[in-house]
């Protein structure tokens, strides 16, 4: 049985904190709640329990079968008999014949079919365990990606607040200029329109944040209206070695491990098919008691108590090539799974290299966007001051604001892309669940 404690979720570098006013949900706490409450994980765990319960020797036919049998029979009929010596029987007759026994059936040898079936049951249990771990991994990936989506929307709101302040300041400047006859009403109206656009964007982002919270609550099996805050502290990018990731993927990738169990089961299927080429020896035994009484026959009563023991041996000589065909099919199945294994390993290797390159690229882009955001922010502040003093036109200020807006949006998306790339890298290398 797979315990929750056996899972080691990579919580990265996040810690769990609680705010007195409202819950602050870290990604680590979200993963912990998902492991405990997520429906898909619970279903997978129950399926593993079911598979585990089927792993016992009796289910493979390795235990004797003992039955207790009881039979009671009676009948009545009219008897009319004449004998050579002149005797006659003319009466209503009845018979009563109860019997009971304890029987034993035990397969002593069947070409190791029983042992192979038992090994198959164990491999099927391990396959279900691997399937459960894959379900857990996919759930954790969904939780982390949804959490990062929350961070994206939350950070977008934070930056939009900053952007709106600049637009409000621009609106005040153009309004004052127009009222004092120093500026154009067109500039004032354009400033109003641009501010409204930003406020509309802020409202849409708020709704996207609420939708992401509902999605995360669903993954955590919580009520959709449970409110919480996310940890907004930026996390540094970790360094990874490509060769270590490839080695981890080969040994720990959940899909590769699952296919390895499929290959084990396929090989056991070949052993099962080959077992029918060998003889089968069964032990039969019974200990019973029988009694019969008849008031209209030669024997009034008959009583027996006895033990019977026998050994049966069978060896199939010909069954229309069925056994040979089954062996060939089992070998073909093994070849197919081995090809799937090679194909999957090749694909996972390519995916790891691609994900690694994407992560490195996203990390560099994030650094570039962070530097660019500082430049555009400084440029906007200078442009705003010049506009206040009449040293620049509104078109220059609008261009500075547009550059700043774009830089903030690109920075938020760069951080999100880097975090998602990291999750994908951990998934492929099998480091999310151990």
C-alpha cells in the first residue's frame, strides 16, 4: 500500500506562512493539501489498494482447495416384487441416503504457472503503484502551474496599479493645462481614454485572478469561494546540470518506470504460455461418510466411512498449436513493449534537452526583461517630469508609457515562463515525486 508519507514532493524553496488576516498559500502548502485531498490522487490510491489486495498465493492457485460437501436424498415409490421362491413384496417403499465428505484438491506442479501468476500479480501491483505516482506527478504539475498562473495575475495587478498611477498623473497634468488654457483638450480626452483602458485591463485581470483561484481550490478539493493570498516574493532561478537531468530522467521518469513494469508483465506472460508445454500434477483427496436405508429392498441399511487419495497427471500432447501460438504472441508482445520503451526513452531524452534549453532561455530572458523594466521606468519618470515642465510633447510621454507597459507585461510573462519551464524540467526528470 502506498502511503502519502512515501511521497516526497519537491517543494523547491518555498515555505509555508500564515497571515493573521487571511491565509497566505505558498506553493509548498498547496502541494501538501493536494496530496491529502485531491480526488484523482485518492482514486489512484484506492486502485493501488485494490491491486495490493489481489497479491496473495491463493489468487495464483498455489494453495489447496478444501470443500465441505453435504447431500441428503430421499425418494418414495410403490414396490411390487415376486421372487422364484414364491415370496412377494407388495408395499410402499422409501429410501433415505445422506452423505457428507471433505474434499481436497491441490495442484502440485503445473510447469511453474502458479509461480508465474504470483509474480504477475506482484508486477501488476507495482504497475498500479507506478500509475499512482504518475497521477500524483500530473496533479502536482497542475497545482504548480495553476499557482504560477495566480502569481502571474497577482503580479500583473501590482504592476497595473503602478501603471495606473502614472496615467492618473498624466490625466491631472493635461486637465490642469487645458483648464488654464495651456494645453489641448484633445490631450486631456486622450489621457482619459488611456486611463479607462488601463482600468478595464485591471478589472479583467482581477477576474482572471478569481478564476485561477477557483481552479486551484478545485485541485485542492476545497470550496471554490475559499479566498487566500499567494506568496508574491520572487524566487531565484535554480541551476541545473543537463547530464544529471538526463540520468535522472532515465531512472526516475514516471512514464519510463510505468513502461518498465509493462515489460515485466509481458515477459511473465511468455513464461505463463510456456508453462503449458509441461505436465500438470494434481492431488485429489476426500474423507467422507455415507448412509443409505431402504425399507423395501434387499439391504435395509448401508453405512460407509472412508478416505480416498489420488494423484492425477496430465501432459498435453497436441491442442491444435494453441500453446505454440500463444508463446509466439507473447514474444511479439514483448518485442512491441521493448520498441515502445526505446521510443519513449528517445522522446524523453529529446524532451529533457528541449526543456533544459527552454529553461536556460527563459532564465536569460527574465534577466533581460528585469533590466529593461528598470530602464523603461526611469525613462517614463524623466518623460513625465519633462512633460510637466513643458519640455516634451504628449506623444513622447505616451510612447514612454507604452514602452513601460510593454516592459512590465513582458517581465511578468518572463517570470511565469521560467517557472513553468522549471516545472516541466522537474516532471521530465522524475524529481517531483519519489
